[in-house]
C-alpha cells in the first residue's frame, strides 16, 4: 500500500458527493464513482470501477486486515439518489451547501452521508497507520433507488469473487439514536428489511361518450378498490426485534402486540411512522391513471400499489390484495423483492453495538425491522448477515425520517463526524 494522503473533512466529502447529480431513474454515477475511486487511491488502496452499463459506475476496494482468520466485513452504500425539484427547495438540491450546521442537498441522508463517513473513517485510520483487524470490502454502488440491478445486483451475479470471505455486510438504514428525554441515548440498528411487492390493479369497463349516462365507467370502481385496499385494518406482524426495541424504549418488558404498537407510536418521536410500519404490512396507492380525453369515458382505469411485508407474511399480503375482486378487475405483480432478516443476538450485532459504545459510553442499542428495502437483499444471496448501520447521533429537533426523499434534505455536520468516528472504531474490532 502506498503512503495514504490526508482527506478533506467528512462534511466536505459529503458536500462534494451531493454536487454530482446522480438522480435515478436515468442516473449516471460515473463521475461520482471516479471521485470516490480517487479518494480510495489516495489512501493507498486499489479500487476497481465496474459498470453494468455505460455511466453506471460502481466502485469496489478491499482493505487487507491483520488477522487472516477473521471473517471479512462488507461496508456498502449507494451513489445514486431519487430526483429533486429545485423549485420546491430553499437551497438547490445539488448545491452541497454547508450552512446552519448542516450539509444540504439530495443524498445528504440517502445516502451520500454514509459514503462520506466511510471514506473519512478509512482515510483517518489508514493515514494514522492503522489497518483493520479483518479484511474489509468497500462497495459504492449504482442504481439502488430503482432496485439495484445495475449496482449490487450486477456485482453479486457477475463479480461475486470481490466479496470472498465476507460474512456480514452493513449499509442503510440504522445506527441512529431515537430521541430520549433524558439519560444515555438509545441507538436503533436495522436487522431486517421488509419485503416488497408492487401491484397494478386494472378495472375494465365500457368506453363511451362523456355526455351520456355511462354503461360501465371503470374509474369509480377503481376508486372503491383503492380505498378498500388502503383503508383495510392491518393485523400486527410483530417480529422479535421490534419487541426488543419497544422494551428498550419503555424501560420494561413489552411482549403483547398492542403494547408494542403503543410504545412505538408514543415513545419514538419522529420515528413513529417508520417503526409503526415495521410491525405490519403496508399497502399504499402511489400511481393512478385513466382516459385520454375529457369527453371520453375510458374503457379501463389502473392504479399501482407499493406493498411491503414483514418477513414471513408475504402470502397473507398477497391474499389481501387479490381477494374479493370483481369480474372486471385484474391484478398483476410488477415487481417483487425479498425480505431479509439477520441475527440480533450474535457476534456481528454485538460488534456494531460495541463500536457505538466506544464513542458514546453507556448508550443502549436495540434492533428493529426497517420499513423499506435496501441493497442488503442482494448481498444476502451470498450468505452474508446484513445490517442497517449508518451511525449518527442526531439532535432532538431533527426529523430524520422526513429527510428521506424529502424537500430540503440535509444532515447535521456533527452527526457526520460522529458516524465517521464510530466507523473508525468498527474497523479495529
């Protein structure tokens, strides 16, 4: 390894990354990937830039450890972001402004912050002559926001050798503190991603002139179907990690499903919507369409639904969406992504908790089920335990969940510095 160079502060790395417009769909991550690769090369590493398609850059580097017998760890994060409308923002979403104690812009929490923290942690460690105990593979990925086929999916299927020896992977979303009125902070680490099923529901009708009495207008029936699907009561599907989280929040054992739901709703501040979605299946209508002209009753109308399920409850969700449909209703599955669930009592979770405690002594750490999905699903196919671990100590007045895909996305500078320090400690464990 060559002599490592000194990196910019973590907030400047995050700012630089935000200035690359990697909006997906239609992303081009190549320039961001080259920026990351240059920083890794400056650390004395030998990164590879790999593209599934022109412009869709992925970066992978292996940091050799001092103990060949220790299982390797993958630290992964994605370079793409969802789009942002500059007209809706108070600062341009690709400005990367560092102001008011925050780094502003699309990707500041999803998830160029984690990429910056990882680069900063390794830059600091290697510049100080500290190698990790175990081999660590760093992967900075394209295309996560549209499923990961050109990013993690491509690497897993075409270049699995890059991840040889990796027994665990960390990525988004987790490692943040849940607001507490007093005492040491409680950090929540994701041990599971919910599974995903996207459906299209189509109602067939009879086309006709908009001035006449309709024979069979499919739009009202589609509205009824959509309302029925999104308003139906969802039974709780509480996995054990969520009982542990509720118990830590309450300071007492919490076992009953209703009690778990109540604690998560009343004691987790801005995380209530995220945690609440982790104990039940969710069905949300996200797109709708019909017709092509104001004076034409359409022959069909369609709606699309984003449905998520807790591991082990996929069949029940599918039954809910497809049962009780009328003769003119068709349902098709557009996309499926599996859930993942990892051990919250074993060695890897313990290492993540230890890294947090080294930086914040006395803190508590609990597992949770993440309401969404991440690239962890791809790495799980290689047999890795997977965790959401983007460590940050957040201020009490900061609505972290609202930043995901939101307007005026921003990340506290102090949270970035905290996360880089935690990851630096994790390197040595």
